C-alpha cells in the first residue's frame, strides 16, 4: 500500500495524508489503538475523529479526522484512508512518518492516479487532465482540463478507436473467405466509415496549436524603435510599473520578461531594446538579444509611435520580422499625430494609448485571435503533444488503409495491417494500449500526493 501527503507542506489549517491499497484501513487501525471501531470496521463513506498515536513510539502526535473509502468506490479504486490532521510543515511530516511506520510506503509521483487508471477509474486522457488541472495557470486552462477530466476528449477518441477497430475486425474476418466471396459494396461502405474517422481525427489534431498555447503559454515580444512606447505598453498590459519609462531613447537595454494572462492564454510578455543603429556596446548587446528572442516568439508586436514621424515605413520594418507572426500596435494615440501611420492591410493592427487604456482590450483580443485562440474554439476538446503525435500516426495509417482497400480483395491484408496500427495509436491515447514506459513518462509529471 502507498501513502503520501496530499496537501502542500507549509502553514495551513489542515494537512491530508492519503493511504491507498490492500491493507490501507489496517494501517489506520495501528494509528488509533484502543478506538472501539477502528477504520477497518467502519463502513465506506464514514468518518470519525481520533488521536493519532505513532505505532513505534506510542507518542500521541496529533488529533485527526479519518475518512474511510472502500474499493472500488474511491479515487484509486482501492481501499483508501484519508487522514486530516493539523496543517504546517512539522505536523504534516510527523503524521506521514507515523503512517509509514504503520506499514505503508511512500508513493511515487502520480502513483495514486496511475492506480486509478489501472483500476479502470479513468482513461489515460483523464489521468493527464488531473495533472493539467493542478498545473493550470489561467481560467481557460482550468476549464479545458476540467472538460477533459469529464471525458470530453477521451469520449471522442474512444468512439474513433471502436469505429476503426470494427472495420479492422471486418476486414480480418473477410480474409477467411474464399476468393470471390467479398460482400457487395463492402469496400465502398468501409471507405465511407474510415473517411468519417479521418475527418474527426484531423479535426482533433488541428486543435494542437490551441492546446499548446492554453497549457504551455505563448511567447509574445514587443519590438520597435526607441521611445516607441514598448515599455509603457508592457506596464499597461501587466497593470504595474515593471519597466522603466523615460523620454531618453535607449532606456531599455535588455529583455524584460513577465507573465500575464491575455483572454485566457498564459503569455510570456517580453519588452526589448529599441531597434536602431548605435555605437553603444551595451545597447548593441540588448538589440542582439531582441533579435534572438524574436526568432523564438509565437507573436511579435511591432510598436510604432503615432505622435512622431517615422524614419521608415511600417511595411519595411515588419518585413524584417518573422513572417506570419507579426501584428502592429500604433501607440500614443492620445497625443496629436504627426501624420498617418500606413500599416499594410495584411497586418492586423490596433491603435492604443498606454496612458488612457484606450485600445488595450482590443489589442488583447487581437493577440488571442492572431495566436489562434478565440471564443469560438472555447470548450472544444484540445490535444497535447503526445495526443497529436498519436493522431498523426492514426491519420496516416488510416489513409494507407483506405488506399489499400481501394484495390479490392488484393489489398485486404495490407489494409488490415494499417488499420491495426491506426487503432493502436488511438488506443495509446486513451490507454486501451499502453506500455510501462508510457505510463512512467506520463505520471512522472505528477506530484507525489496525486
């Protein structure tokens, strides 16, 4: 049986130690000697208060509430005991040490959820969603994880797995028929079913970009000439004075990075040194760093000051930036304009004032649109890197199977092989097919108590 602290160690009102496995309730018995009805004699869903005694020393170490769960109706699907003691680093450590002395072993990272998966309490996408929910940094990321935990993704993939497996089984069954006994219209109908699966798999795979951004965040870089208003814009988006703002050109000489949520997307927002020719060695180093971070960016916002005349056109300046990943912020629109800022029609742009806040909401909305995360995609199942890799395998194998089937009887053996490979890829997504190495990789991301 395994045990771990399920709450963060540190000052808190309550700490929870979870014990799971065959004999978990007997561990609780050893912690409360003399109690008239110890955990092993209590019904599922019951709880009681008792003093916790260290089984080796006999010392009373805490007062706690014991909650009893019996298999299979627990998080792990096993007999489980949760002990709620006083919070704080020392009380929680002493409580865990007593549980370990009573016969449990310390759980490995993610072992509780791993057991829940192995005992059929959840599929693999739901298990991954547990970790995503814990690690979510925005409301949108939490919403996506919660939906996946409820089966939003796993249900779709399970249906695809069943559909591809069914066609595969029919093809393999036909291999037992004598030549010439292929049922009428079988190839056409199988092709239609696989085409529907193909479309759904491709749709799910296309959600990878949104999933990556919602889970991992985006790198958004502010660039432009000195005094264009980059630092003021950074401060306005953060809602705090993070970067120094001064009329003196070249004030920012290094990259400044902060985190912020824009329309539900966690963003690493980077302010950079102004782009210009300079003989100042320190400023030149800052400009080189700006170019380096631009190459890694998911989105570059070119900031242009509408209140002064520009030495070059916006089109020429943006042409030197990463293609397809650029938008324009026309700043200082609260000041008298020195002339019109000519932004190419293919570049999204927003007029803003960091001082008054005008246009900031529109800018945030355009950033999320440019990144590919909009309100229209909110709530749809989205996939992770692992998922999209398996989906691409399934798509390719399904495509090859369709091509083999189009050859008629002569392609049945080849089609069956490709369909098995497609089904296995889908099965790995939800855990119908898995290896210990795959589980080790997934659950190593988890904390010990989950």
